C-alpha cells in the first residue's frame, strides 16, 4: 500500500525572515532588524488582488501611495517588540502566483501540493530612488518567484530489523531559496575621477569627429573651416611693444588711426591684432 498523507493547513504556516547585507567598499552593513521592508506582488490575478486589498498596501517600496489593487507592495507581520518580518506560506504563494491545487506543471499529472515546488526569495536592498537620488534610510523589499518545472522532494529509506523489508518515504514540500540583491550607492572619489576622465575622453572624441566632418566632408566645409580655425596675430612683436610706455602705445595707436582708449593690456592687444595680424603690417 502507498498511503498519501498531506499536512493540513500548510498555507497557514508562517515563516520568519531575518537577513542582512554588507558592502565593504562603501562601509555599509544593513540588516532587517534596523529597517523595514515590503513584499512585492507583481501579478494581477484574483489571489494577488486579494492580497493588495489588505490595509497598508502601497504602490511602491519607498513612499508609495495607498492602494487596494494589484500590483502592489504589502506589509509583513512582525513579532512582538521586533521588526523582523513574518509571512504566512499562503501569502508567499499568492505573491508568486502559485496555486497548490493546480497542476504542478503541464503534463505532470499531479498538483503542486502533491509534488512540491521550489521558490526563490529575492531580498532587494536599495538606498536610491529615481529622480531623488540617495535616501537617508535604506530599505528593502521581497520579490517571490516560483521556479517552473522544478518540483521538490526528499526520500527517506528505512529497513526492518532483519533487512527483509524496505520502506521508502517520499516527502514533498516547498523549498525556499533566498538571495540578497539590489543596488546600494555611495560616494567614491576614485569612481568619480574615473567617470570624469572617461567623459572628457568621449567629449574630446566627439568634438574632434564633428570638427573633422565640418571641415573636410560637408558641402560648405571651406566656410566652416574658416569659422572654426581662428588665426591670431604674430606674437613675435609682443616683446618690442611691451618695452614701450603707455603713452608711446597711445601714440602708435593714433598713428594707425586706432582708438587710444583702454588700459595698457587693451592697447597692446589692439596693436597686435590690427597692426600685426593677417591683414596688416607695422
């Protein structure tokens, strides 16, 4: 005989989840005891809608609005005087969209309650929010998924005292595998310098490519080149001009019918451009 026995009310069993995350490069150590998290409900089926109809459901893991429809983020239960998270097995199954009485997978011929299943619990830590940047208090949320076509079971073999009869007990259940994931941000001067250097290199390459196309490939390249490449005066005359007094510089400007208004530096620049540029001589 092969009797089949089921555990009654498995959906009402509860699971306490305690976890932590550490990022050595940023000097961060976070744990469930110091913050609070929510359970993500991604689907929109009847079971998910019933979950999101609970009080305290939110539209987002951080500062979400109250909602009563899926998808949503639902609040966990907590032990007395503790912030650790407690979920019923039924809540986790509903969040993952699993019906224990449905076929385990197509062609199996048995229900998920009979064959068991494997579920992945992703604990996603975060300390940044889109359009807001880093937040003061990091948070986390749970994302539950059922691994398809992955029934779970264990077999226990026992013999009678005379080793003449063997009894095999096939036990099937729910295997929960957890992983820590998410994104934690922090300031790093080395990364800032690396990104800044890479950005400068990309900007330089972009400017070089645009200038090359404008000066050598486009229809009006001759005019573009004249506008991009600016020719300065011959600075070899600067030494001689600097030896002159300000009054002498004003006299030279007057001789060339140039304005005599301005400081010594302005007069020097004016003479250098007007008298020693491409269009004129001293």
